[in-house]
C-alpha cells in the first residue's frame, strides 16, 4: 500500500517559508529531511519529514551579484560519502 505525506500546505508549520518555483528535490534520510531547490527564492529549503516545517538550508540571494549565494538553483543531489549537497546553479 502507498502512503502519502503532505509537506506543503496552508496548515503546515512555518508556511511563511513557502515554495515559489520548486525545481528539484533530494531526500536526506540521515537527517530526516527533504532538500528542495527553489529558483524563485534562490535558496535551498529544508523540509522536516516528521512535521513538514520548512527552514532555509541556504540563505536566499537578495541581489543577483551577492557572493557565495545561489542565483538560480535548478536541481540538487546529495553526495553522502562526502556529506555535502551538490546544487546546479
């Protein structure tokens, strides 16, 4: 049987960290979260798999020329052996 879990809705905790333009997701099982690239927010949003609460995994870019911030993240993959997320930006 299949089980569905709602991770984004008006009743979800921290809904102010909404998804604007969701582009990619990666399941981070060891940390019990989903990492989502959002090109509208220019950020990676972490979604707690138990509560659905959303927090920024990387800060959004406020200016296009900000250094060391995402400009237009498109996808994400986890490199578990090296404990890092690789983001196509």
